[in-house]
């Protein structure tokens, strides 16, 4: 996840801890994306204090394996694991829930049954694409914004805002598009972290008129190829647990299921559980 709105950034530096995080008002969560800790209890208490003051229901922090036990003792629980996330080291996606309703999912049983069905399917490469696949540039931003606004009623980041898309491109996000007859009909993004050598595969969108034609598989394979050529080794994604097709895409292309994050993001008008998918090392 890429954080670009400086007003939503939280940065604190003291003797007990240093951290940078995002106030995610859309999804009601505090996402910690960088940290160093000496006093884990003080760190956890400060995160909770800040999140409660903002009215958030959840704190999420991808944590190094060396810190996971201390954070668990401080009240965090693990919902996922991503190998290779920290420059080859495993990350544990730790949560602290501040509202009881956020840690209970009425759809979890059905989602896990669906996941079990997906994991039984064979892993296969997509067939040849009958679309042009290319990396997007700034000239594509207006059309990209329209596509995202058409596909998503709500989303954790303002991907329907051309200014946001322009800023993320400048900060390094790679957008891959599928084009048919000169029209962008599908898109995906890779939010890259050069320091940690990982890329989040995200923002998959297919125009309603072109669904059911395997666009997501082609986009995922193409954007991963671009990232691999640039030296990225760990690929991961958070996919809506209710989306059979998108989760099947990750499984078929060799991604490992790394966990399920409950009520983690507000997408399409409601909170949704997200499956964590991981591919490491990149083949």
C-alpha cells in the first residue's frame, strides 16, 4: 500500500520507538508501514491511543519475525504471513482490534469454503491474450481514473482521482493496462518498495463489458514480469475474500495463500475480508 497524502501520515520518534503510519479514514484503520522499537509495550499503547482518538477499529502492522513474539505479548494477533517481504525476510501481518465488531466476520465460513475449493484447482498459466498489454503513462491517467470510478463504488485509496494517479506514478507505482481497439478496458498496479524489494499487486479493475475474459490473469502476469526485470523478488496482494475469480487468478499463477485479514478494507460500500497472497521467490 502506497501512502501519498501527507495530511494522513503519522510520524513519531522518541526513545522507546520510531514509526510511520497512515490514518486510513476510508477503512477505519491505522496502517503502520515503518517502525523501530525498543519498548514494545509503550509502542503498542501509543498506537492504540492514536487509533482510538481517530475512531479507528483496527491497527495493522507488517512485522519482522524477530519482533512478532514481543508484539504478540503486547496484544497483537497474527492474521497472515508473507515470505520475503522485508528484503528476503518473512513478515507477519499483525492486528489489534479496537472494536469487537471488526474482528468478527459473518461471511468467514463461506469465504473459507470458497477458498478450499479454489486451492483444489490446478495452477496454470493464462492462455495467449487477445488484448494489447502495456505499461501506462501519464497520458493514460484520465482514462484510468474513469475506469476505476466505473468499477469501484468505494476504495481504500482515491484511485479515481487523476491527481492521485499522477502522484503515485511519480512516486514509482507501475500501472499496467489492457487495451482493446484503442480503449483501456482493464488495469492493475504494482506499488513497489525498492528498499525491501517487494511489490504489492493491487488495483485490479476490468470494465464490466469485458469481464469473464481472463484480463486479470494477463495483467498480473505482465506486471510481475515488469517488476521482476527491475529486481523485485517478493510479490504480494490483498484480494477481496468474496471474489472467487480474483482469488482463483492468484492461486492459478502460483501465489501462496498467506492468511485472511478480517474486515480489513472498505471496498464497494462495505467492510470486506481480504485474502493475503504471496509469491516468493519470484520465478
